[in-house]
């Protein structure tokens, strides 16, 4: 294992540093926005801008890397992303905060894509599975560590924003000092959303649903916890509880989905997600800290695992297609949902209170459960031989899916752009990490 990880150790270290900083910043932004007196709808819009920037970064990064190379692109993204937290600390203008979230999302999409393409270049078919597993563990551990960093200083001051900036800058060091050979330029591939819907309606709609429902949690849940009286330490514990629930539940839920029609598991997970969100509403109204924590775990167990099952279901149907283009299409659809979700979830807060941010995702999960149940009745299930093995993926809030690093992409044909692809099909360009 040591020999496998030695060539990519510096890249994994950079990933960990970035994720600690970005995990901290993602939780700090809504808390500080509350202290600054921003309306909840403004916080939701600011969150939507992050995902808009993230999507733009996924499209633009390959072109930037082709022009400047991996290390110079990474340095540029680090420099811009490190400036954004400091500007948050210096300004109390919601418009400026929204612009900084666009910049942050754009830069972090680029940073992770550079790292993931580099990791893929350093892996082989024999080592890809182990590297992917360590990469996933680093993602989850660092994201959890970012929540704990919230206790390092007062959120109303300058220090935590400075820590976010410092961590982003420090992530450049292991990449700049690596002796690994720079990889080939990040490839673009053509995707067709209509074709992906034809492959698996449930998989594609599910990716959109996850964006609609998970993005409000990442954007507004810290504000919910603060307003329910948890305090900054309680916010960190609440976010960590949900992340831990999602991390622990991915593998057992995924393995269960390997043994039956994944759509049935998707229905169960959606119902569990809605139950977690309704529990959060009830716990928020009651004000019980214990109830809020337990409801957070329940939410994480189901809502944060839904994306992996949807990805697995889509790939069951798309084994003859390019895995990279499928995963790229899912990321685009997820990002569109994530742009809409935080703003939509915050609309009812003025009338119904902060706990209402979980009503919107609960309704969406219930509607998607009904849609999936309809698909179960109307279309036959795949046989066990037709289903591929489940592979857990990082939470898409923090990093583009490492499509080429994923073991399922190890033996596939080159992306459609390289093979030429069907000339008569409309396509949109998407960047694959």
C-alpha cells in the first residue's frame, strides 16, 4: 500500500488541506451571514451562487489547464480562492458575498479537477481501486475536520476566514513541490442529456433531486442550528453528525442495492430522507438539541447516500456508454439542481420560520419516491448480471466526481470526443475530471 500511495501522497495531502478549508468556509459563511443580519433568502441566493460558480469551473478548467499547465493553473486557482475568504471578512455586502461565492465555487472546481486528473495519471488499473478508496477516505475525513475547525475561533471575527485563506494557500505547497510528472491536459467529452434520460430516467432525475435537496442543507443548515440555539460548537457537531451518518451508511446501503432492483432502494432512501427532514422540522420547533442531533444523523444516513445509488443505477443502464460522459452529465444535472435548491428552500422562512428550510427537500424527496415507484411498475428491473458493483463516491458538494479515477472507468473506451462519437446527435461540451 505504501508503494501505491507514495507517488500520489502530495496530491492527497493537497486534497485534505483544501477540503478542510472549504468545509470550514462552507459552514462559516451562513453563520457569519446570520451575524451580519442577512435575510435567509439572501443566504440561500449566496449558496446558489457557489454552485453556479462550481458548474462554470467544471466547464472552464480544461481550457485553462491546456493554456497554462497543471501547476500554474492550480496556483492561479489557489491564489483567487485564498483571497475570497478575506474579502468576506472585510465586507458586509450580500452582493459582494455572492460574487465571492461564485469565485470560490469556480476555483474549487478547478482545484479538485486538477488534482483528480493528476491522481488518475498516477494510477493504473491495478492500483486505481486502492487510490480511489484512499481518496474517498481523505474526502470524508477532511470534510469532517473542517467542521471541527469551527471551534478554533469566534465566527464573528476575522480569524476563521484567515484560517480558510491560509489553508487554501498552503494546499499549493505539496502540489508545487511534487516530483510527479504533470498529466496530459484534462479532456473534454460530449454529453447528451436527452440520451442520458433515455438510458435511465430515474438516475438522471435523481441527480437533479440530490442537487435540489442536499444543497439547501450545506447552505442553510448551519444557520438553522445557530437559530435553534446550538451555538458554534453545536453547529460543528450537528454538521459532523450528518456527514458521519452519510459516510457510514454509503457502503451498507450500496451493498443492499447490489442485491435487488436499485430503484426499490432509491424509494426507501427517499422516504428515509423525507423522514429525516420532517424530523429536523419537528426537532427545530421543539428546540431539543438531542432531537436535532439525532435528526441530523437520520438525514445524513439517507439524503447524503442517495447520489451514490443514483450514480450506480445510471451506470447499470449505461455500461455500453462512456462512463466519463455519463458521470459528467450527472454532475451537470446535479449542479443545476444545486443552483435552484438553496434559494427555493429559503423562500418560506419569512412566513414559517427557519425550520421550514427542510420542508421543500422533504416534498421533493416524496415526489421523487413516487416517480421512482411509477418507474418500477412501468418498466422491468435489470437482472443481477446486468447490474454493476456499487462504488461509493464523494459527496458532490465538495468535489467533482473523479470519473477517470473511479475503478468503473478503468477499462472503458476513450471519451466520445476522442472516438468521434455519433455525428448526428446534438451534444453539449462538459469537462471530465
